[in-house]
C-alpha cells in the first residue's frame, strides 16, 4: 500500500497525545449509564475537541494536497465550544433555565453558521502549502478564530457568575450590601458588590463554588490557545510558537479537566477510573512534553547537518566545481548580496534536476509567494486609498509601500540574515518543494537548496517512533493498569468494604483475607482485630446482661453513696458561696446622693450558683460610691468618691479579695463621712492615705490576694477629678458622643503588689455633660468565636469605646452589646459618673430659683424653738398633711425632715415622709427614708413600689429593678408594677422579659396605654 503521503511533522506528537486523551474521555463519558444532562454536554465538548485535534493530527501527518481539508475537522472546535456552553449552564445544576433556553440554541446556531461558512468557502479556495506549519491549507478563517475566542469567553463569564452566586461572604463589605435607602448610598453599594464579587471568585466558600471556579480556571487556560490562534491568524505570532503552545497547553488542559472532572463529577465515579484516568493523563502529558523537546532537537540536528554540508561545499561552490559538492544539494541560485526575498535578479548556477526546476518556475512561484505575503498589507493600503484588492490592481507605488512595511517585520529580518550562513531554514516552491540556506560572500548571495521531502522523511522517522510509544503506552495503561490496581488495591479494598458491611449487619464471624502486608494489609489486620474485640465485648455484655439485675443493684448502691457524698459537698460548697455572696452584697453600696454628680453601677459576676432554691452570683468585681467633704466646717467643698475594683482569682478567691476591699473601704468611708463630717485635709492627701492603708492590708496576704482598682474624687461644682489607677483598665471619658481613654499608660501596680512606679495622684478637668465610665477587664475578655473549638479572645482594646458610643454610655445596654460580638468570659462591672448633665443642671437651676415662702420660714422658726421639747407625732403628722393639701410641699417636707431627725424610727412618720419626699421629687431622701422603713417592715408592697420609682427617677435602674421584683413577689398581678418592671427590663436591655411582662399587664388590663407604648417601642428594636 502506497503511504508516501504519510509524513509526521514534529508538531504531531503533542496533538496526537491530546487527541488520544479527548477520545478516551469522550468514550468514557458516553459509556456511562444514567447520564445527567451535564455529562451529555461534557461528552459533546470532548467529542468536538477530539475532532478538532484529529484534524490537527491529519494536518501534521498528511504530506499531500488533500490534507488541506483538515480545516473542516479542526473547525469542529466550534461544536466543542457549544458543548462547553451547555456544560457550564447545567453544572452543578441548571439554575438559570430561561436564560439557558435562549443562550444554548443561539450559541449553537452561530457556531453552526460559522462552521458551514468555513466549509463552503474553504472548499472553493486554492490550496496552498504553509511551510511554517508544514501542512496544506487554504487562506481563510481568521474571523472564525474570533468566534472561537468569544464562545470560550462566554462560558467563562457564566462560571464566574455561578462561583459568585454559590459562594458565601461575611467580611468587611457586608454592611454595605443591603439595598440602598438613598442615592448617596449607591456608590458604596456598587463598589462593595464589585469587591465582594471578586473576593467570592478568588476565594470561594462552599463546594459548588469551588467546583465552578475549578472549571473556570480550565477555561482560562483554554483562552491562551484561543488568543494564540487569533494572534497567529493576524500575523502577530509565528506558527511555530502557536503550534508549540497549542500542543503543550492542550495537554495541560486535558490533564486539568480530567482531574477537575474526577474531583467534582456530578455522578459517582469509581476509584479505578480515577486511578487509571490520572495515570494515563499524567503519562501522556510527560510523553507529550518530552516528544516536543526531542523533535525540536531533531530539527536542530537536521539544520546543523545541512549547514555543515554547505560549509564543506563552499570552496567548490565559489570555484564552480559543482561535481564536488554534497550529493544532497538540489540547486544553487546566485543573487545580489543585498537582494531582498523577492528580488528577481536570479541566476541558477547549479541544477541537479533541470526537468523539475528552471528560472521561470522559480520566478513564477516567487511572485505568488510575494503576492500572498503582501496580500494583507496591500489590502490595508488599498482600503486606505478607497480601493479593493479583489477589483483593483495595485500600482507599483502601492506595492513598494507594502514591501517597505514588510521589510520592517520580523519575518523579513529572518529572511535577510547578514551572517555567513542564514541560521533560519527557508523554503521555496517551484513545482517541487525545497528547503534552503543562504551562503553569503562579499560579492554575492548563494541560495543552496535541498529536497523538502527529504526533510519531512527525517522528521517522520523520529516522530513515528514517539507516536508508537504514545499509542502503545496508552494501551498498556488502559489494559494493564486496571488489572494491576484491581489485584493490588481495588480487590483488597472491596474485601475490606464487604467486611465492614457484614459487621454492620451483625455478622462478627467475618475475617478479611490478608494477601500482602502493605498499608491495606495492615488496615485489614486492624479491622480483624477490632471485630474480634467487638465479639469478645459482646460476650461480656451478654454475660453482664444475665447478671444485670444484681450488678445494677450493686452499682446503683455505689453510685448513690458517691452521689450523696458529692451532694453533701456541693451543698456545703454552695452554702459557702451563698454566705460569701450575702456578706459581699451590702458592701457594694451606691451611697452617693449628689444631684450634680449622680452615679450608678452594674455588677455581673461570672460565677452563678443556686442554694436552697435561691440563685446568686459570686466574683471579684466591686463598686462603691459615696460623698465626702473637704475643708473647714464653714467653708468646704463636696467631692463624690467612686471606686471600681477587680480582685484577682476565680470564684471564692476573687470574692474573698472583693470582700476584704469592701470591708476596708466601707470602714474608711464610714470614718471619713459619718455625721456629716468635714475632713480638714486636702483630697490628694486623703487619696494618698487610703492607697497606703488599703495597699498595706493586701500586702499582708503575701501575694495570695491582690486587687486592681481605680479610685477617684470629683468636686461636684468645678468638675476637678483627682484619681489613682492601680493597674485597672483605663478610665473612659464619654464627651459629645465620643469615647476615649483617660490613661494612656500603666501608672501603678495592683494593690498588694510591690510597684516600680511612685504613687501619684493624677488630675483631670471635667466639663458639664461629661460622663466617666469605669469598668473591669471583663469588658475586654470577649470570646469572639464561642461556637468554635478554639477560643479567640478579643485583642482590640478600642472595641469597648465603639460599644460605649453605640449605647450612648448606657451601662445597662453595654453587656448586651458585648454579647453581640461574643461570649463574656470574666466578671463584668461598670460604674458611671455623670458630671452636671443637662437634666441635672436644669433641675438644680429650678430649685435655686424657687422662692422661700414665709410659711416655710415660720415653720423653721417654730421647730427651732421647740427642737428640745418632746415631739408631738400626731401634730406633725396632721400639720404636714395639711401643708401638702394646701400645695406647700416644701414646707411639709421641712416639718417631716425635722421630725425624722428627732424620731428616726417612727414607722408611721417614716412612711409619710418617704411618700411625701417622692411626691415632692426629693428622690434621694425618699430612697433613704423608704429603705429605713423597709428594714423594719420588709413586706409592705406599697413602699417597695415607691422605692423602685424613686430609684428609677435617680437613674439607678438596677436597684430599681430589684425593688420592683420584690413587689412582683408580693403581688404578681399589680398592674402598675408589671408596667414598671417591664420598663426597667427594657432600660437594662432585657427586651424579651420586658415583652413578656407588658403582655401579662395587657391580659389583666387590655386598655393599659403604658404597656402598649412599651410593646410598640420593643417592636422597633
């Protein structure tokens, strides 16, 4: 059989390997049972690319003119692209059915039209030989390269959209992704969506998103080939570079697609398929690379050999001794030394086959090449001049301009090398095809030609060996590998899987056979040992079941004894906790009564426990406030004292430290402020003395008990603040809606520790409306990942500032805001000090402007005159009530105040005094008197209610909440208290409880407007 037309070129190896892979993949996908639409489309894609690659195999192996029709096969890449479009729409599922119904048929129609146009037009064109590509072709199809590029970009955009759609995001830009409410928000909304889209694509979250990105990356690699094809058709890239890139990138794409498909297959894929598939593609990829490199070296070998023959024949060529030149030389043409590639001043010096080559044929073919080469340049020049190459003949000037442009191209420079022998292998056609190299002398340029067919035989000889290796290796992998893997890997794994299945069914007599002591053999042995252990355990369990009743009795008795012992210890421990808690609570006292500088605090200890149906907490945080006077009895200044501390240690140790601090500090405050005492010393001296005293007490514990604390004094009129901070979290200033730290560095070590810093009292000037917030380190110890196995403790010290700004300094809402970002892991306390807030300043101003009535003066004189006489309680009671009814509230309170100082334990008088103080808006006095009343009569529902209202008016929401809870215990259906208790829960951030209480109030009184207002407010939160 004549196979002279078969001549493999060195471009063949890569495309043959890729063609083999695509064919195998297409057959594999088509042979699968119960195929999904995704698999059908993927099979169509590989089938289309298989025909494309088969066309290139024909192109690079057929050394005959009919090989030009390989273009009809290579154009089947369009159908591969159509399969790709269908695949990306249906993978991993079809979620845009309406769009797909339009896009898929439309794309297929466009590609079919482009394919039909290429076949119809190409079949009518003249066949030419492309020496660069080494195949026959026709000059048509550049526009189809653009169609191919666009139909690969389109599915890439679909996969990018799917990756973004399936991926999740919860990062920085999330807060701007909600629908804009105004035009000003649109720029940030659009910018955020753009950024989030790229973040989702670059770093997708979720299996579907990652799978879509994997195929998107494969298409991006595909685009390199499509771009190279367009550049090659445009003349910007040589065919050698395109062919090398096409072959090797195609191999990489096939490898990547196989790996991606096996890892993300929409249908079950066996372990054997994955092993064989990866092995085959890996081997072919390596062989393809090696083959391309080997054949490139083979071409270099051919060129070196021919150059050597020319150099050896050079003396004979110059002396015209042509009978002495190399036998491979077919012809020698002499031309001017500066001749361009299309120079017609040629002379044939030597012609081994005159019947095949003459000067007319040379010039005729050279003119054809010239016209073909300059065709695009001439088309462009004529178009600029308003003419058409198909209708108009170029003028000599236009041809010269085209030639001038061509002379500046890389191809021209390769044809006109100035070296002794042109390093580039060149080609010529004159009936036959030739390769030639140029020998250059001072006087002339000699074109030394060789048979092109001999060159193709040289390439074919080496290429065919690699083709055989690739084909036989593929068969070997497809036939031998499954057998090898089946016996050494798949069968042992199936045996092990079968054993697991039988054990799950309850058969414990199974033993998995072990043939080889490899990793799988070790696994099978471990499985057999496990089954034996289970079998023995079952026997023991059966024996245990027989004697279960007796054993249960014995074990139950043992467990009960242990439980009783543990319960006794638990009760004893909880009793200790409860006692400590009872001792500590009275020490945390908000004794400040200043109206100019009110204080409030909240303490939530971390340790919660229950003792005899009573819940309590225990910890090391402590808050104390009070009022001190400094100066002379007739000239003194009032200072508000505030302490916030945190004793080191957990539970009992911390509570012990807080207990010690509370006892010591309350003792100091008692001796410093009792009986309206005025301290004849400077505030700085007082702070220094108490630091030394408290520090000495804690030092006596030898380091087992230490406490961090901030202690401060604020002059209620000027706002001068004196303080020291013993390694406590920095004090916070809230001014004009902004929060900031007052201390910027460590000033002093904890109380009870040696300090390298000298003690110093620091000053800070407050402005009206300023708020100081002290807090323990529980405000920073937030677990940001509570649902994760690993703790991530907050390290952002400025987070508390943002939360204070968010809650506007409301210490009862801060805890809820902290819980929104994580779990609180330590004791938590906040102490808030308001310096001359707006409401306080207005209230003081109103009091100062009220006139003192004459009746008040008279009453004052009357009581002064009679203050040493026995007090007539009945008369005081009657007179104060009469004054109150007459609208003289201040006068009534003055009478009651004087009477209370003489008879502080008269309950009838205290009740009236407390209630009237509340009516007169003297809430501080009301709280003091009602508290005194309730110490002797703790079950008076009415007084607890007014105590709660008074504390609420003073802003002491936590104390008010406790008093209201007491009313609830005494009378659960008191509607007014239910509304008050609901509102207090709202103010302290407990919205769910507030809602429940308001709803309960409405059940009892459906028309209660206050309960409705609270519920309406809660709905907006």
